[in-house]
C-alpha cells in the first residue's frame, strides 16, 4: 500500500497537498525532544531550594541531634521533625533548612545514604507545599 493510500484511509488526505505538509509533519515528528533540564529562552530560573527532606529517621532522633548532624555543612536555620499527633512519636522524617542553596546541596550529597542511629538517611530537596493544590511528584525514569 502506498503512503498516499494509507493516509487517505486514515482520513489525512487533506493534509497532503503535494506531500509538503506530510514532509513537514514527519520532520517535526522525527526531531528529538528538547532536553528536560533546559528551560525555554526567556523562562524564569528554577526556584531556589535550601530546604532538605530527610527520611529514615530513627524514633530517638530529635531536633538538636539533627541540627548537630547537619550543621557541619553550613548554617542550619530551622529543623522540623514530623510527629504523630496521637502517639507523639516521630513519623521518621523531617526537614532541614539551610541559609543558602549551596550549603543544602553539599549536605544532601554528603549525608544521603549515611547511617544515623542505626538507620540509613534518604535525603532529597523538599517540594514546595501549595495548600489546596495537588502535589505533583516528578518520576525518575529508569
């Protein structure tokens, strides 16, 4: 079956006009997608993030011990551990705020996977919380 016959069966024949539109559509479809880490020209820079999400915390970790563990990487401005409202016990995760992005990145790179009180820490940059809006978590391709 010829491409023209195939396209007419798919009801795309009006797009053909001497094949010009078809070639343009096919060349656009064959173009590689833009890289994910580059933003379009004129777009605002990505928001800064000096806040780390720390998971895998032992129940015995408190704000002081978490501050002590991260203060060697920069100025820790705030530490919050999330607690269960019924039992009062740690939920096993918290947030560490640094004074700037560079300190947060250095701390993340150094502490991710390290063991603290017998538990390996999992550290990532915290997502901004928007009240009333759904949280969209980007998926990592494997």
